[in-house]
């Protein structure tokens, strides 16, 4: 953690946003350190707490009480209730993430993350990647449960990163949605994910890259609800949640994209679960399929 920093805004930086100014002043720190410090009230301009969009003027003094260094974002190793190893060998592991935990650190020194559980079970991954997510290859939202693969060797990590970029790590999810989804659909609304906590769905435009489409199919009706399977490949942040809500079938328990009150079976949680992950094994080159059993709340009768 760095402390007691201060900067005078140079003439050429006049008119710059505070967050951009600090990212330029501290290029060796991750952008999330700047965001966290400003949001936590640790940054002031001319003695007053400032927002990230504050426009700076030449000669003003920016003070940083403290800001997280890169290593402060590394996960804290520890056991995690509800997490387990679904598959593991010398090269890869697939973990089961419980609902209501972060995949990786969202604040410095955060405990109880899936990345921390990975580090607890496989300490050697710290020598492969020094990022908050270590060698985890997919990220699930805080409230989403299910299968998350990770690499255990540098070679496996490099191979699977290339596979992920190609959209060759496929994920099948199970979700409970409001409404009667009666047929298979391919949802291709363009998603704008930059900035903010909520993804913007452009229903007037289609995504040209099929790696960012969501294929959905009904499994069975549950009264006013439908149990649905959704398939994505590369995927974007909140893709399944945003696509289904835009199509008129918000996921039960989704308070961010739900168009109706988050009521219904299992609504104490977001009813979205990563049921299966499929990818080419980096050593054997065989197709590996690993499933995460459905939590009890999805077995609705």
C-alpha cells in the first residue's frame, strides 16, 4: 500500500479527469487501484474529496492518502465453504464456485474468493500469474455458482488463454427465468460493457461476432417460470443476464436486470449456475467436459 502521495497538476494536464490523471501519474499500478482509492475517499483535490470525473486545473494539488499497490490485489489463500474440486490432474483443475462469493479480489486483501481457494489448494499457481484471478480462465458474477477452470502449469495456462481468446472454452449455464420461453433462440443483441455496473443492451443493433451470442433453450416450465439452458463461448460481462432480460425473460433473483420484482422459486439468490465447461485438454488434446451439479434450489418440482 502506498501512502501520502501528492501531485501538482502541470499545465499540459489542465482539463484532465482526476482518474485519468492518476492513472498517468501511477502507470505501474492497475486501474482498479485508482478507482478504489477515489471511491474510498482517499483522494482529495485542493483539500476536498473528489470524484473520479473531477476536472483538474493547472496548479491544483492532488493528494492521495493511500492507494493499493499491485500485490495488494493478489488473492488471500484460504479454504472456502461450498467450494470444491470437480476435476484435477497435473495440468488443469475445474473448481466449483459457490454463490455469493467473488471469483477474484474486488478490494485489496479480500478474503473468501475463489482465486484464494485456488491458491490455497494449489500454491504453485502464484508462480504462473500475479493477477487477482491467478490462472482462473473464466469469471463468474458474485451471485453465480458453478464450474470454473484453471491452469496448473505455465504451458497449460498459455494454451488455454489462446483457446479462451478463440472462444473455444464453451460454457453451459442453467437458469430460471420469468415467463414462458417456448423455443430455442439465439440472442445477438449488441452489448456495451464499458463503464458502469450495468451492461447496456442495444436491441437496435446485432453483435457481428458469434462468440458473443447467447444460445438459449427451454428445459421445462415451472408455472410462471421456465428452466432454461444457455450456451456461450467467449462471452462478455453479464452477457446471459442482459440478453435474457432484453428478450423479455429476466432471470429470477436478478435485481440488476430484472424487469419485475425478484420473486419466485429460489429467488433468495440469482438463479444462474454454470453447469458445464468444455475445452481441449492442453496436454492430451482430448475434449474435456466437466459438470458442476445443480444446487438444490434449481431442482424445482
